[in-house]
C-alpha cells in the first residue's frame, strides 16, 4: 500500500472515532501528495466541517466540484458549509443541485425545503 493511502485511512479512522481535528493532520498530508483525489478532499472537508472550520470545508467541497461537477454529496456538503456561514441563497442552489443529481435522497430534500421555508 502507498503512504498516501495509509494517511487517508488514518484520517478516516480518526473521523470514525470522533477525532476530526486529528483527522485533518493526516488528510492534509495525503492531499499534498495527491491533490486530485476527491475521496481525500471529501474526508478532509468532513473533518473541517465537524470542527466548525466552515470556510476550509467549503474550499474542499468546491475543489471536488471542480474535479467532479455532478458529485451530489459535494453539492450537499457545500450547501451546508454555505448555510453555516450565513449564505443561504448560495446554499439553496447547491441543495437543488444535490437533489437534482440524487432525487431519492430525503436528507437533500429536507435540507432544501427547510432553507426555502426560512
């Protein structure tokens, strides 16, 4: 196995154990080695979101969408980051995209409806 993959797995294990801050260390190292890997950036975005570093999480999810514009989860997660930063108009657009790409998701639909109702 590669060192990058080991760092990624280490980051995922920290996330699974509720240690998001520790996860960012390993995941940042993995990202430096393979910046085009959406899976690394997604895990890093989740870690940043969990420690309320919303602008850093936003940057990771935006980069995923540059790499994979139809990634439904990245649209949803970016919407959540934007909502947390007080940008509801932009968040709604990403919730709509997430719902468009994965219409069966109740989570996406609920997030969109709640923000539109606010």
